[in-house]
C-alpha cells in the first residue's frame, strides 16, 4: 500500500498577485490530486461490494481530472506561456507527463472495466495500479512548481496578459468537465489550508454542494472532507 503523499506547501506570495498566482494556483490544484489519490488508497482495502460502484465513480473522477488538467497544460497553458518564456522552457513538464500518464490512463481503464462488470474489483490490483504511476506523478508535481516561479513570470508577462491567459484557461477547463463529478470531487478533496481554491464564485460552490453532488451522492463519502470543509477520518488513519 503506497504511503500517503504529503501535500505541497504553497509557493511564496499572494494568490491575488497574478505573477505569484501561477505557481500558487498550480500547487493548490496539485493538492486536490494528492488528496484524491491518498483518499482512494486509504479506502481501497475497505470497499465492500455495495460500495464498489460509487468508489469507482470517485476514483475515476480523480484520475480523469488529473488527465484533463495535464491535457489543458499541454495543449494551451504551457504553449501559451512559452510564447514569451521561450520555446522549450516548460518542455520538462511535458516530458514528465509521458513518464506516468500511460499508467494513469491504464488505471482509469481498469476502473471503467470494473464499472462495466468486465473486471472484478480487487483492492490489491487497484493499489498495484496506483503504485505504477503514483511516485512518478508526485515527483512531477514537485518539479513543476519552480518552472512557474513568480520572478520568471514577471520578467516576461504583464498582469493584464496573465489575466487574459487565465480567463481563457478557465473557459477551456469548464467547457470540458462534468459538473456532476469534477466540482463535487474538487470540493471534497481540497486542502483545508487553502479554502479559496477552487476559485469559484459562491453560487457555483453552493450549486456544487447542493445540486451537482446529488447525481453521484454516494461517491463523495470517500473524499477527505465533507461539503462543509470538515476533515473526515480516513480508514486506517
């Protein structure tokens, strides 16, 4: 069973400062992924037959959100930043994606096969699959933050340019997610130390909690937080 991965410290600076924001926002997103993986690992050995389907919804939401995040980085965010930071300045991040994304995708496919009844849920198999990419992914998340260090960003971009990039980034992200899964998962896997993430307006948070969470309500019991932000005790903790 993998050891829990520690949450990332927030890089220095302020979330409201667009130059600091790039690394801080990235670290906060990373911590959602880490919280989700840690929760899946903690619950995996304790899943009873009636909980297999909601657990697969939770796990697939975590895995698919990680995959979606990296895809938006590769197709929009990194190429856009490299236009002014210089070609190849963020290529190490993309190179590291290739080291673990195939294993992550294979894990997601196994979860889909369990959902469809093509595979039987087996905690040991699941944990082996998490182990196949978990350490490599965590190392990548650590390596990525210095590439977005505030002074590098400030030397190349204006505040208005960064605001425009972030607006386009958010538009791309929200155009291609399932609100009934991604939003509830993000809230129950957020880091209690960064209550401002995800950067959603209050009505959207309300909708995620009271409306979008309903469709797969049994899945969100596996998150490390409840919808009020209270920490849940994890199995074996």
